């Protein structure tokens, strides 16, 4: 198999790894070196300045000794197996970079022989890029659960970001679907990476030239829909991961049916809308200072598919609204649907010099389509709106109700079935919702 055939097979095998994340690290260009890393966004979606930027997302190999039922590369799956040599993959990365196809590398691997062997081959690839080619661009690698501390430490000194996939939201699900992996083999590397980052930052304060360990932090990914875990369980775990392991991001990946195993849901549906709502809730946890209990409760353990989590919270707390934008504190402005972090800051700055009206808020790029129902401007409420629960809910869900198949969505929600992947495009998130989840302006 030639290099291009390997590339096709191994990039296709890597498509289920989620990496739509900004780089989080600055490394300027250097004379005699190749490339740089920019904190404003190495990602698979859109950066803050509007650019769409890409990484070469590829596996070192799709050979694997593990038989995780939810994975397309599982040992029992009959797929064509292949591997890159470290030199092949390093050469390919540099050639793609020189042609301006990519700005960095996202590298993962199947587990051949054992976790340390897989980590060693990835480390050799990154080492060639850093030392032989003097590549200073962004590199994100996956740490293999069960790898030794030495292997993880060596990798952490070479890359910008590391991630350890937690795989599934519960230890019970992991034991049932991935018996070769264990909770401690995942959380152990997470703890080591967290401590390595903390120690590295301490050393940099003392010694400016000290080597940096995973300077862009660490992330993780979990599959949703392969197990019966609720949104409440998923968000509670997400919050604990942020608090305990200081993760930069927790990524959610809707389960794609790749197996006929009786242990997995036996249908052809994918929970894209559920994944989308979880990402919106994740924004509230990270940037809006919400607690899990404010977003979702154990008594109502699933997110509303027709209302984003911030709107849902506001609807459940109408006694706190309407809010006067000219007097409200910054923390309360953040809780108004349609006012994001940047919008709240703009309001606080602008109202120092004038009394704000709805026209002013439009100029400040506040999403009045949602915000108008929860605010007043100089004591005035939106002229065509009624401050009642039913009226506001109907207006907020109007876009969803206009979509084809709205009643079917309601039926699907009531029966707890998953949303379809191919047939019903009406069930996918609205474009405005997609934009908001990228920019954080919820």
C-alpha cells in the first residue's frame, strides 16, 4: 500500500475523533524554523477572527488489539489494516504544510502490541517534526490509556496539547463495551498531564527557558448515545472533569452506528441535536458560571431539544426577569438569553455614557430575537411582546415549529428515541444555533 492509500485509510479511520478546538498557545515564527502556532485558533471549525482552519487529522495505525464495541477500528471488525512509519507521517505532514493545506497535526493511533509501543511510534513522529524539520506549528496528540508515565511525559514535552479520551460517561458502560480499558487507566494519565502542566508553569516562572509540558492544556472526548446515560449524568461528569483535571475542553461525540453488537443501540440514528445541546450547556458551565443543577436536574435529566439550555433556565426563572439593561449587574446580564460574554461587556461599557435603548442594543450586536423577552430598556418592554410563559415559549420555539417534521420530533422526544442521521434534516440544529455554539453568544 503506497503513502496516499495509507493516508486515505487512516484519515477516514480518524474521523470519529473530535478536535474542533483552538490551539490555545502562541509560538512565533523563528529564523531557520518552519511554521508557528497561533492562539486565535487552530481548529476544525471557525476561529474567533472568522477563519476556517484545518489540521491533518490522522491515525498512526488503524490496527488495534482492543475490541471496543463502539469503535470502527476494533480488533473484531473486518477492515483493511495499515500503518504509517514515523518518517512517512512526518514527511507527509511537512509536505502538506508547505502546500498550505494545513496548519498543524492532530495525531492519534490504534493500540498495536501495547499502549507504550503505540505511544513510542507517535513520539517518534513528533520528534522528527520538532527536531529534524524544526517544525514549530501546532501539534495535538492523544495519550493512550494504560501508557507508562515515562511515555506520557516524553510526549508532553513535544506537543502543544494532549488528550485522553474518557470514551463513555460511566464506568459501567466502559466495562460493558470496552472491557480492555479501565477507569483508572484513563484517569491516571489525565492526572499526570494535569500535574505536569502545573509543574511546568511553576518552572517557567523561575526559569524562562524551562521546557514546557503540553502548554495548550489537555482535553477529552466522550461518546453519547451508545449507553443509556442521561444528559444530567453527562454534564455532572463534565463539570467534575473541568474541576478535578483542569481540562480545556470536553468534547461530545454522538454515537455513529458502526457495529451490530447486541450491546449497542440497534438502530441507524444519531443524536446530533442532543450533542449540540450538550455543547451549549458546556459553554454555560465554562464561560457563564452556571452550575450543573441550574441547567438540568436529576428529576428532569434530559435537555429540551427545542430550547437552548440558557433559554430553558430563563423560562424556569421568569421571576428574575425582565431585567433592566441599564442597571443590571454584569453577572445577571450574562444570564439573559441572547447576551453573550462580549455582548455583556459592550453593554456595561456603553451604558456609562448614555441610556441604552433597543436600537442601541441592535448596534451592540445583541441577539434581540431572544433577549427582548427578558429585558427592559429604560423601563420599556418590547412593544409586541407579552411577558407570559406561554407567549415567550411559543416565540422562542417558533423556528423549530416551522421546520418539517416538528410533530415527529415531539414524538421522538416523548419515546426517548434518537434523532435520525440521514432522512430528517429538519431535526438538525438551526444555523443560528450552530453559530451561537461556535461563538458562545448564547
